[in-house]
């Protein structure tokens, strides 16, 4: 499942004081980005912004773009130019889902390596582990062997998103089967059955926020183990929640 798409990229350029004089600049193809439909944004440990589009991977240093696309007969190039997700380990490696493939990029060596070229639905890097998921199975990535290792299978579900929380539980969103939480012993609980989960976020208080495709926003209170529906009427512009994050004051 693709991340949300943007018709153009709004890039923050300066702040003079809190809440005032915030300036934005629209960056389009005329500025060097490969394509205006942005699917994923990631900042690496060097401050470089990596931008996924439907036509290439973009490296942006704040001034110039470098665009990566597949090079014919070059196994060290990008596998596919349709980028879905970008994440990284903050230790010299970027992981990219392009089309249905998973690719690792070595920043220092400037080399791409295709780990698997089929059936990859999504990827996520959490708690020093890269999680890779196909339509119904979870894998972890073994960096030494450069291969995927089977972890868990969810039968008859379609995985849409995943995150590993601070207690190392896996929070797995699915289409039509709600949210699964799997602990380290691989025991699971199912919340919001029959709902389509679009995104998951753990806040600083260890609450799990769950966005859905058609039913608004939910929060799992870890203290009471209760799933609370946060009605979207008169609060959100749509009941389709695509992304959740938290500011420095703890507001989601």
C-alpha cells in the first residue's frame, strides 16, 4: 500500500521566532525534483533529505537535487523508479521500497543492492530493526547475511502498515481486519476488527494512535488497554487519516 501522495513538496526554509514569520517555498520539477507526486520523505544522519516520487529517488541537500533511477544492466543501481517508502538506520544505510521490491542504499559507497524484487508491500525501521512485510507475512532483515528472515504469518489479512513500539510489541495495521498487537512471545490481540488501518503512531506517553481509511482516528490508552474513538466531525477535514505525528510539546 502506498503512502499518501502530494501534488507538490512544501519545504520549510526559515523560522525567525516561534509561531511567526514561517516561510515556505513550493518546490517543483522546475527546481529539479524528478516528479511532483511525492510518496515518502526521509532525513538521514547527515541532514540530507531523501524524497520518493513516482519517477525516481531524489537526494536534496537544501540547494540541489540528485535524481536516482534504474540504469540498464547495472546491478548496483536502483531497481525501480516508482518509490513507495524510504527509511533508514542512521548508520550509513537507507532502505527503499520501490514498486514491490526492497532495496538497500549504502551512502558511503553510493551503491544500491536489491534485497528482494517481488511481493514487498511495505517496510519500516524501528528499534534498530528493519521490518519487511509481504501481503500476509512479516520478516526481519539480517544485515550480516543481507537476507530476510521469516518472523510471523497473519493468515487471510492484508498488511498495510507496521511499527514497533518502545516495549518491542509489533503494532500491525491491516485492511479489513483492524489492528493487531503482537508481543515478544508472538501472542496477539486484535483491535478495531473489520476496519481499514492507514497509519500507526506511538506518542511519547506510549499511547498508540491509529488512523483509519474511513472511520477517523483512534487512540489505544496503554494504561487502560482501551481503544478510544476520537470523532472527526468538526475536527478533521476528512475521516481518512493518512499520517500522525507529535510536536515538541507532546501534541499529536
